C-alpha cells in the first residue's frame, strides 16, 4: 500500500510540474498583432484602430510606418499596465522596462513583445495628430 501511495504521489507531482511549466510561461507563443501607421489617401490613417486583448496573454505587436508623415506613436497608459519583454528593430533586440514613444520618420517596422497585466481601455496615437485620425484603442479584458 505504501508503494502505491508513493507512486501515486510521484505521478501527481510529475503531472503538476509539467502542467505548471507550460501554463505559466508568459513569454511563450505570442499572438501576432499588426498596426499600420500612415495609411489612407492623405497618410493620416491607422489600421486597425482597435485591438482586443486578454490579460496574461503574450503578444507581438508589429508597428509598420507606411506613410510620409512623421509620427510620434504613444500609448502611455497602456504601457504602464503591461510587462514589456523586448523590442525588436532591424537587427537589434532591445530590453526595456518601460516604453514611452516610438518615433517614426519614414517607412519602417518595429516589433514590441508584451503581456497586458491590467484590464482596461487604453488609447494610442500619434502625438499632435489625434484630431486627424491617427488614434486608436487597446481593449484589455
């Protein structure tokens, strides 16, 4: 009887350890999101202008500048409520604790890897160009 109890306990520990390791990795398997900045005939659009997300899910946001207007892309409230894993631009990987702004002068692309940690509705946009349509929202549940 003692041997069966020990075997059962060992099996339970093995299963629990395996389930916990794969279920607890917040950096694995990020869901891909894409944002294009500078779209439309006048170059003052963003597509899409809303993202739906879940707390605790890993995401990879690709921000692509396609227009001819300079954009200082900001999402301060959103990034205060996320864990930023890394930023990739060109051949560089950048580790930061907080993201304030992405400045885009011309065509280019950057990837931001993050995990939202607090639910809410957070705005993003190009500073000073919000009234021209360069704005959107992150909705985190």
